[in-house]
């Protein structure tokens, strides 16, 4: 999972610098989830359960997500953009077990190698845990797996009253 957060967006020779699902669980024609409905592929939000591979990030402080950016995996000879997420859910939690739907996303166009796809989120609440659930890929020859080179979250930290963060550099002579 760390390869989704290692700041390496493109690799022209192979796909080793990308997060890749362990097994093929998506339909290569439609890109829809075909895996099981068992844990660990199930995420329950209220009374609804969503299925698909997911990638979770735990942060030291809760953030209100404004946008997320997904960069597709790259390869020197094959088109791995087919493995990029097409639709799914972004869910948030502050305890790692009770989830809230933050964003239901469906991308309108297949990503281009080396370019990030921006998803506007504009979360109203801050979360310490973020889980991106992938319900479908773009399908195609390599679309039975899900993978991407980089996942970036942008937002504001929610530190509440008494913000002790420093947004300036202090120097002394």
C-alpha cells in the first residue's frame, strides 16, 4: 500500500511503483466488481455495505478532504490506465471501524498516463481514517485488477480550538 503514497507517478519500464490489488476481482469487459461479498472486501456504512478493493490511510490528525487525486499506473508497453478506479466511495472514520460516506464518485473519462484525475470532495466533517473503495475499474485487457501509481488527499487539518500548528518558519540570528 505504501507505493500509493511514495510520490512516484510514472515509471516507463514497469508497474512496480504502483499499488496493485492482490488478485483479479473485476470484470475485464465492464470493470465491475466480481469478487466475493465477504470481509475484507466489504465496508459497512450505516445500513449499507459497499464491496470492492480498498486502500485506507490513517493520519495523525483528522482532515476535511477538499479533493483527492488519483494517478494511474504506468508501463512502458501496455496501457494500465484500464486498472484505474472508475467508480466507488470515499468513506471516513475517526475510530477506524464506524464509517461515514464522504463521497460517491464516478469518473467521466479514463485517465491518461502521468496525469492525475481530480475528484472534488468538499467534506463537511474531518476524519482521521480515509478509505477509498473501488467498485469498478475501466475494464479492458488489464482491467481485472485495480491499481494506481499515486493517491493524494488535499484538505484542511481539523485541530479545533487552540490550534498549535505553525505555518511559518522561525529563524534566529
